[in-house]
C-alpha cells in the first residue's frame, strides 16, 4: 500500500511514518498503517488460550515456522526451550506481533505451565501416544514439540501430561516440526475457536 491518499486519519493507532511512506508489511488490511504496538494490543484482546513450546537444542530452523503458525492461529505465547538464539527468517517478521518467551530448560517450562494451570501436551509419534485425530485438545494447554530429528527429549516426554501423535500414511518416519505445529494448532482451533474476524473490518461473522 502506498502513502495514505487524502487527509490523514486522527486515530492514534495510525503511524505517521507509514501514512507518509506507505505500508508494505505482511498484515491483514484492517491493520494497514497501524503502529506495531497498536496491532499487538488489538491481537492481545483476542488471543486464544493455548500456548506453543518447542525445544531448541541444535538451533532448530523450524522455530520460525512455529512462530509464524502461532501468529496465524493467535496463540497466547510461544515458548522456546533451550538455546535462546533462533533463526527468525522463517517467522517472516511475525515475531514482532507474537509474544515469545525463553526457558533455559524443560524443567523451567514445566514449572511455569504448572503455575499457569496449563496442561502440557506433547506432540510426537511415540509408542503409546494417542492419535490426535481421535481426541479433543484441552482448552488451556501448552502444545510441546521436540527438536527436528530426535523429537521430544526424555525430560520433555516425562513431563508431559498427555502425548498425542499425528497420523501419517507414507514412508517417512516423522513430519517436519513446523508442519506438525500447524496441524496441532488447527486441531485446537477446530475444537475451541469461533470463526475468524473479517480481515478488513475486524468484525466476527456467524
């Protein structure tokens, strides 16, 4: 979108720099020309009750995708367990609008979840995991994903309240952690969320 045509709006949510120069950000139309802080504040009014966590022991490149998915499905927060640094390229700048919290180890995440009253749901194709397609995720929960390759660590598995798997039908042993996060988040949306707001007006339909 180019510079704002005509007289500028007086709403304080609008950013004068964006109004003057144009808004080329990857945001829905109702947030065009808004200040970043105003966008985050509006999202915070509507965030869902699930959180997403991913272990990051080997600089997992999927974390950016997880953050982008969390923004798309309006997760309350993303939790990164292990290494603080992560590759933000895959997030496509959505980390500016998504709350991200760091935990040094799995024990710290589990303690935080217990204090917040959230069930910790491990998503991994492990022996004994229940098929995600056959259950309804709890409304208040943390969806926990493991490192790409090895999956959930032993400590993470032991700390989960529930373990669910995603059905696969091909030859690969596991699917990408970023893809798995999107599937699990959408399962939560199907169970607990209403229709999304209109991308232009912000009003809900139905």
